[in-house]
C-alpha cells in the first residue's frame, strides 16, 4: 500500500479511518495520523483527476527521445538506491547505539527521528538540509532541540561535527486534570485501554513501565505490582494498585507473558481521545495524555503527604531534583484555597468503611454516639 503522509506533521504513520460520501456519490477515504491524531481525507475525485493527468502526460512522454527516457529511469533508480542506503545507515547507527549501551527506547526514538527527517526531505549527509527541514516545521522549540540532539549523535557516530541550531528544551507546566475527568476518560475508553489507564492512575508509572508489566509481576493478595522494567533511568519498585484495576485486568485474556500490548494501546489513542472529548463535551480531555496520569499522581501524593522523598520513591526518580517540580504543580492546583475542600462520608459498618477506602477516602476520626466513623476525600 502506498504511504499516505499526514499534512499536519508530515508523518507516514497513518491509517485508514472510515469513509465519507459526497452529495454526488463520490467516495472519500478518510485517514488519521498515529503521531499527532490529525484526521484528514483524500478525495477520490482528485485522485481520478490526477490519474487522468498522468495519462495525458504519458502521451506526451512518447514524443520524448530515448535518451531523456533513459535518464528518467536512471534517476528513479538512483533515488531508490539512495533511500536504501539511508535506511541501511540508520540501522547501522541503531546497532552502534546498542553497543554503546543506550536504552532500547532511546534507540527506537532516535532512529525514528532520523527516518522522519529523511521523509521530510533532509539529506543526512548534508547538515544544511537538515537545518532547513527542522526550521520549516511547526514543531515546538523542545521537539526541534530533540531532533538536533538525535542528528548530532548520528554525526558523532560518523566522526563528524556541525554547527548546531540554537534550539533549547523548555520545561512547560504539565496539565493536571481533576480526578473526575480522569475517571470519565477511563470509563469512556475501550476495555483494554481503560485497564491500562486505571493502572497509570493507581501507580503513577511511566506508560513504558506499565507496558512492560507481566502477569507474574502482579500480586492479587497484597494488591501490588512490581515494576521490573523501569525506563528513563528510574528505579525498580513495588506499587499498590486499586481493586478496580485488578477487576479490569481479571477479564483480560492471558495469551502472552505481558499484560498489555503497549504499541496497540498507543496506536489509536489520539483519535479515541477526540471522540471521548466530543461525547463528554469537555475540551480539557484533549489535553490528557499517558504521562498526564503520572503527573496527576505525583501532584496528589505530594499534596497529601508534603513528603518529597515519598513522591520520589513512588515515581522511581533517582534524583530528588526531578521530583521538585511537583511542588510547583501542587501550588498551581491547590494554591487558590482549594486545599481545605473535602467531601465527607460516614461509615456505620465495616463494609461501608471498606467501600469508602477503595473509593479513595481516608479515615479521619470516630467513633460517635451513633456508631459512625468519618472519612474524607479531597475534591
């Protein structure tokens, strides 16, 4: 199948996404981008016009001499050979990174970035074309800086240097939604994706870490999961999960060693998120990503405990400096006087108390004359 490029970000990772029919009965194929979630269509009428134009051009080509035709074919052959050469270079570069001890996720990401640059017209042998391609894109400053770092490492592998463009990685404040918005997003997602999102909410794991979770890493009795495959230099750790997460994964088939297929879950995430945001009538849903659950968890835990070391251990950070950002997140969410707003509930027996604890309520005090005990939960 011929690759279809996304007009928004230029990615070739697109997929068919239904059909649209015009008033004249013309069938229009719709596509969606797996990288940016942009949805677009390719008009079959335009395709037919293009085909007709090509037929006319083919008639004109017959009037060309044999030398011109031979040069055209040779040029196409050179283009194909160049593409194969570039693909081979990127594979060699990936193997070099593996020998140097780079993480698999880093190898995958940087190889993908180089492929994306070449798809956008950059020549990896010519740094000036790489600069021009990066400058033309509507990417953010941080993403351009990451692209520059990937190409710089590629040149280092080849023993070359270049004058790097002046892009800087800037750290923006993360979007912290309400718990209700996260719960609505989880409930509206598909069966497998909702279980994955519930796990992110409970543990605060990086999505790559939860994607590596195996069935043997889950302890149902103690309601814990063990993160044996940390990413981004995180520490291994044991984390508590909710009964809701265990209930959701209990209905999933155990056909493979791992609980989730992270690649499949990530494939149509953006398109499903648009549908959910439209159904709920809440545009804030569009700002929720996999890492949003991690930022939310870290912010809530710091707000409850005011203990940075606890948050550091929970998130698996090796350096406390990476955890300090959650002080700012907590101030941004609760700095306007919302810190003292709670929802209170009274439990009169053990069953009600257990239900409240599972719902996120914490025990405050009791017992009163009527036998009730008070629980509370931050709004």
